[in-house]
C-alpha cells in the first residue's frame, strides 16, 4: 500500500503541545480516511482521541496494572479499536507517515505497561474487537485471534471437547497476543511445554502493512515471534495453535503450610524433587505474606494440578513427596476446564463464563521480577527470603517447577531458552492498594532489595529472567537510539544465546525499527532516529 495520498509530513518534537496534538489527531484521522476509502462514521467509532469522552474508559479497560493511571503524559495520543485487519494495516501506515510510534495491546497484562504507555507520542491499537476463536477438532488445532484472552480460549475449547486443552498461563484475562509472544507458562508445561511451543502458524502484519502467514514470513520470523517478542516484528493478527489431549478427570489440591508445620523444610525438599516428578504432576509453591503489623504471617501453599485421578496421584505422592503428607481428602477431582477455574482462584462449581471476564482479579498496582534456579537454595537462604517478605504487606514468591517436557526442547528451538537444567522459575511479586509516589518508590525498592538478596542462589552468566515477566530494571532501550551491545545486557537475560539471532532477524524484517519499545529487540549495530 502506498501512502502518497497523505498530504502532510510532520516531524514531531517531544513533548508535543496540546495544539499540536490536536492537529496530529486530525491528520491521523484524515490519513485513516484515505487509507480506508472514506467511511468517516466508522472511523469516528473506532478512534478515541485524548479529548474523547470515552478515551479514559477505553484506555483503562485493559490497563491491568493501575500503577500509571494518573500519569497522563505517557498515555497514547489516540486509541484505535479496529474491527477489521485493514484498519490495523491503516493504523500502521498512518503512524509511520506521521512519525508516531505504534503500540498494540491484546490483553493489557504487560508488567511494565508497554502496550499502553510510552515516553514518546504514540497510537495505541487495542485488539479487543479482534478475538474470534475457531476450533478445529478434526486436526486438533485452533485459530485464535490475538485479542482473545486465554480464558476465552480455554472456555471455547471446553465447549467443543472434554478431552482437549491448551498449555498456557493461569490467569484467564491474559491476552493470547502478548502471552504467546513471550512464551506462556502454566500448569501443563511439564507435560506439554509452553504455549509458544504449541504454535503451528500465525498471521502477522509487517511495518509495510503486509499480512504474512508462516510461509510468507519465513521460518526465521516464525521462529522469532514465538517467545522472542512478536511486538518487535509486527502485529500478530492470529495464532494457529495445536490443542493437546487432556484426561476427562484431573485432580487439584491446595495444601497450605506454616512455619510451625515445617514449611521451610518442605520447600527445601520440594526444590530437589518438583522438577523430577511424573510429568502429569506440577506442584507449584506460592509463598506469601498476609495480614498487617503484628498479625502478619508467612505461609506457603502447595498448589497443584495432576493430569489424572486421585487413585493414581496418592501413591505417586507417597513415593516421591511423602513429606507433604498429601491425603485423598486434600484433593478434588474435576474436569480440565474446572481445573482452569481452580487454578485461577474461582470455585469450581462457579459458572465457566467467569473465564470470559477481561479484567484481572488482581487489578492492583504491582511490580514483579523473575529468576531461574539451577541449584536448590539452602534453608538459611530461604529463611532470609521469608524475612524480607515480612517487610511487605502483599507480596508473593511464586515458584513454578520445570523439568519434564521442558527438558526435551532445545534452548534454540524457539527464542525462549530456559530449558534443561532449570529446576524452577521464581517470580517476585509485590502489590499495593493505595497508589502514591511514595508507595511506588517503597515497593519498587523492596523488589530490588529481595532480588539483590537472592543473587548468590540464582542462575548466573547470565542471571536469567522470563520475558513475559518484563522488568525494566534490567535495562532499557534509549528513546531514539538503540545499541545492540547495550541491549544485550537485558536481552541475554531473557533470551540467552538466541538474542543475537533475534536481532539479526529484526534487522532484516524491520530494518527501520518501526516496531519498537523500551525493551524491543534492537537492530544489529545500529542507531535509529
Ligand atoms: C495477572 C497476571 C497473570 C499472569 N499470569 C501468567 C501466567 O500464568 N503465565 C505466564 O507465562 N505469564 C503470565 N502473565 C504474564 C503475561 O503472559 C504477559 O504479561 C503477556 O505479555 C501478556 O499478554 P497481553 O496480551 O495480556 O498483554 P499486552 O500488555 O497487551 O501485551 C504485552 C506485550 O505484547 C505486545 N503485544 C500484545 N499483543 C500483540 C500482538 N497482537 N502483536 C504483537 N505484539 C503484541 C504488546 O505490545 C506488549 O509489548 C501474567 C500477567 C498478569 C498481569
Ligand atoms: C506409602 O508408602 C509406604 C512405604 O512405601 C507404604 O507402606 C504405604 O502403604 C503407602 N501409603 C499409601 C497411601 O500409598
Ligand atoms: C470482572 O472481574 C473484575 C475483577 O475481579 C470485577 O471487578 C468485575 O465485576 C467482573 N465483571 C463481571 C462482568 O463479572
Ligand atoms: C489517581 O489520582 C486520584 C486523584 O488524585 C486518586 O484519588 C487515585 O487514588 C489515583 N489513583 C491511582 C491508582 O494512583
């Protein structure tokens, strides 16, 4: 598509004044009008400028981390909520024309808000209306449009079949667009790997507005977008995924333990066995703090889904983790879709339609960081971490075991490199209810402190991190120039040896670095303005 119709070129200076913003908004709409062959009524319906009445509501609807709700200077100039792919193509071409950045939002769970915030003027494309899901049981696949949530996907699968599922994350409101772009781990990863390991095709729109499938984008780009940050390469329209078989009955348990019940010994032991259990069994540990002041308490929950019935689970647990003392009465048999509800924190008898809710249950300001562990942490190290937890009000350490299928996939199969040799992934998560600069500072500081404290125990050279738990403390691109070597500092943490290949593919596929953000894949040897 050519953009020669769009009459006006404009170099934007930052920050832009209100008057300029209005004129850019006007030009953007005019450009859309030209691109889309002139249905201005429809364009008005899908475009929200910062002065539209509905703008705050549309922006906020999927901004899942409210930390930045009051920072208007970083919000988009315009929001577009396309219904059709041609409208996304037009948004790309018009943003390019007007030298605006473009950010795309699917579920809005980005940990640093990069899908809905930027330090430079930008257009946000919100895919809330691009979310159809087509299940094909004959070949056990599904086409899922990027704006669908994983809860919508799980729900649709369960309506089509009782013996199929998909191995993705645990929080139903997460968007499939961003989730697969960064990997996607959930309670079936020990059996089936990540969501991104189960993708067989995709539709991607490039910086020229061209729509590609796997064949036309080529195997390099198809490799890159599965876990290597699709947002650095284009806009994903849809993923084609491979469904997996699940048994008609699975078993869930939630076993809480306190310090009086020897929780540290249990978690210490868990580190030796959780990655080595039968691959039908995933036991994660959620260590947390609850209560205020003197009533503050530390506890941990062993939270699990077993892909089978309780009759098979109990002997397995007795054999591999007898210390936990799991009994049949601690367990509940349920369907796979009920296990999705169970893990998401709903009651399994609740209506499955709750999975369709697009707002996270945990919509509170938060900061998170992540680590991978190749060696168990000694008891004294764990106890030190619990002490640090006690300094916070709402904080969690979420430990997700690897092993099983994760060991069989090579580090370079897709960009997500954290495979064999990793015992578990740990997420440090702190939440706060009352937002203020002071509160933010205090909680961000806490996250840095606990991260620093863990240094002796975690993976090294690089100290690895999970890209879907995005953390700008690890480093970020400069606004107008991105050097590969500077970006390697954080890039190698997320992608290890795959980072260079990602940059090579990026350089070839998006040579002008149109698709960029604070932690996008940089061009090789480059500078960009
Ligand atoms: C409450 C909560 C629970 C979570 N649980 C899990 C979990 O269980 N397992 C796990 O692995 N992760 C989990 N995550 C992390 C989650 O996987 C990532 O934040 C993921 O990137 C979110 O995708 P999204 O579409 O919702 O987010 P968005 O904010 O919309 O997007 C995230 C990033 O992907 C880009 N992007 C979005 N859509 C597209 C697209 N169509 N094309 C190209 N780029 C796109 C965005 O621009 C942004 O850079 C959780 C996050 C939260 C907040
Ligand atoms: C657990 O294992 C022990 C020793 O192997 C055995 O004696 C016991 O019967 C087992 N219990 C269950 C519930 O399987
Ligand atoms: C969706 O979930 C949010 C967060 O838990 C809740 O506030 C809201 O009421 C729910 N919406 C519906 C329609 O149930
Ligand atoms: C935003 O600002 C308003 C008004 O000052 C305040 O009441 C609200 O708590 C703030 N919200 C957040 C999430 O900071």
